[in-house]
C-alpha cells in the first residue's frame, strides 16, 4: 500500500487532502489486534443480545397471554425496517441484582424512522417487573427526553408500566433526575413545539398517568388501564368498589372522560394508527449544518480492528482511524505541524461537514520557543495542543461546523516544563471553548479517557449531544495501574501507622485486588450501565453512529450566539 504523504515544509495549495495509509494487514501486530478486538466485540454483542431478552421467555409468554406484544415487537411494527438505533441498552447492567436485575432498566429507548421521519422511541418493557420504574429507569427516560429536547426530535412513548418500583421509591421519587422530571420534560417539550405521542398499551397508573396525558396525542388499546389509583387502592382509600374497566378502561376514557384521542382494539391497530398520524406531519425549518451526498471512505472500515492497539508500548496512528471514518478519507488538517498530540481538522461524515478533535497516539517531536527539541508522548495534551484545539473549536463555532471528539487521552502533561509553559492556562482555554460551544458536539471514546483530558475532550459533563464508546474504552480519573498503585500506597501507610507491616506478597495481592476492582469500574459497560455512555458501538460502525447523531442534531435549527467569556491568555 502507498505510504502517507508527509507534509512539506511549506504546504502547497495543491496538496491532496486524501489520507493514505501505512497499514500492513499481513503483519503479526495487525492480526493480533484484529483477533483481540473481534473477540471483545463478540463478547459485548452476546451480552447485548442477552439483555434484549428482557424478563426472559416466561415473562414474554405472559405478555402474549394478555393479548399484548412485547416492547421490542411493538417497536419492530411501529418503525421503518432496520432503522431502530437503540440507546442505553446496558442501562442498569449488573445493578439491582438483589431484586433479580432490571435488563436495560426495564425501558427501551432509541432513534428510529417512521415513514422516513426520525423519532425518539421510549417504550416500557412490561416483561421486566411489569415495566416498573427503577431509579435507572427514570434516568434512562430522562436521558432520552433530554436528547429529544436538545435535538428537537419528535418522541413516541409506548406505555405499559406498573409505575414506581416501590421497594426503591426513595431513589425514584423526589430528585431532579427522578420520576417527576419525566412529566416536567413533557411540558417543556410541548412548549418547544416538539411533537409527543403516547400509546397506552397496558397499565398506566398513579403519577405515571400524567405522561401520556401531557402529550399531543393519546392512544389507548382495549384492555389497558389509565388511572391515578387502581381499584384496590380506591377501595382502601374511599371504600368504593369499581372494576378496572369502569374506573379507567379505554371505553371510559374515549367516551366519558374524553382523555383518549384514539381508542384501538389491539396493539397492531394502535401502532398502525401512530404510523398514519406521523405520516401526515408537516416539516420544520432546515438546520444550518452543511450536508452533501455522502461518499464512502477510500479505505475499509474493517481494518480498524487491526489498527487500534490498546498497548501503550505500541502507539497507533489516529489518522489511520480517521481515514476509515471520513467521507472519501478526505481531511483538511488544521495546524498539522503544531501541537501534534491533538489532531484537528475538517472533513465530512455521512455528508455532513464536521470539525474533528482527536487524540494522536503517536509520539511526536516538537520544538519549543527556545529552539529546544523534545519528544511529546502520544495521547497526552500539551500546552501547544490545547491552544490549537481551543482556537479550532472557536473557529468551528464561528463557521457553524459540528464538532466530533475522538478520545484516547491520558490527560494533560505534568511536570516543571509543562507548568512553566502555562499548561493550566492553555487547558482552561480549551475547556472554556468546549463548554461554551454552541454547535452540536458528539463524543466517541475510542480508548482511554482519563482525568482532565476527559473534560477537555468534551466528556459527559460538557453536554455532548451523544456519547458513544468502543468496547476498548476506559473511563476514569487515571489508568488502572497508576490508580491501584496510589490506592495501595495509601492503604499500606494507614496499616503501618496502626502497627501492621505487610509482606511483599501481601502488597502484591492487595495491588491485584485493587486493580481488578478499578478495572471493572473503568470498563465501558460499567459506564453504560450508569448512562455515562449512550451506546457501546462496534468500531467499524463509528461512521454510521456519528451520522445518526448528526441527522438527529439537524432537526434542531436553532443556534445560540457563541460567547466564551474571559479567556486565559
């Protein structure tokens, strides 16, 4: 294969912007990387399939016995074929084991298309504890609503829930990211003009009854129930005996209370009605983000498996990844000879113009202001890198170009030379630019995402529209070895102050135990369980995931004024 063309000392205006490659797919390193990542992705995929079984075969059978479809069957009938892009499948993974677990937090969320129009789907999974709300269920619904709010995505709720999971009510009920926020978001979305449709296809009780009634359209199937208090609670509270159908059935709400807009005989008819309604929606203003006809990358996406290397001893070239994600493998690199440990530049993904900010894992030679040469470590943000990125991010905001952040970052450089160079000032400038950015920001965590580097690269706290992660991602304050070494050192000193001295073997055992726990918590599945990550993606589907996110972002045409406030200089 052709070698990458090295940039000349003075860049020619005629220089090609097509990324070429130095990858040798026959090398032992490439093949070893390929096997490692393929095995890891297979493990994640198998776990995901298990989660998608929800409450399991018996619970699915019980749902069918009631004449109802499962949540996933409903989504398949509602949406255009092969358009459902699920988010949050790992939510609550490994949590609530004392209650038998809550696969996918008992609710299914994701982007889909109905008659080609993009929508957000939020569907209770009644096979998981009758669709009851665990703490993470509320957070997952709210996350989906927040994505819908930020991107102005029409939202469809498929309601089939027993309400709050009472044993954990104190963690579901009162806080700003708990159950009540769902209804607050319903009202905010309505005020913003974001269409919301709710279909009651099972139980909808207590406070949960407010969700469908706060939507634009309310549909209900025969045999479903909508009431603030069920028959048993009504009898206990006021002594009135009444059947569920008379109290809050579809016929009552369609003909007496007038709460329901469309009464349907069964799930299939209800889903067909939703499709018919959506098909008649009008169109809103076009977004300002530039898009042309997409062009496939010039290089095969499958080669990403062999390119990525998680070993710090064998750095890889992030440009090789970009060459397999960007349209036509074309990239206009910004300041390529300055701050080389961060790659910045312009390209297109799925036809959308984008600005790329990516950590470069190759070590680079840099000349400082006094003419001294030094080696800069790949994956580390230096003063020059941070200053370059801050300026580039501001340029993208000035020119209305969405930003894509690709993480494999160890953090900011430390030490005397770094401090003297003003690393804190430069880092603050980059964080400021990221924080105040008004164009869509999409984050992909490829490898490590550690410390303040995670923040500067638009971590979850900095409002990226979407956060995706490869299965190789690691998400923490610092890497496992460094963290375990620090924690063990503190523990050993505590024990020594108490008069106990550990042997070298005991220290080693403590280190390994601490590292195992820390590594488990840095795994992307741990982060995805807590909704720090929206979706763990197959690396070869990176381009498709970013395109989905950009298409969602394009539904919101409103761009606030860009202001950065005081910048450190």
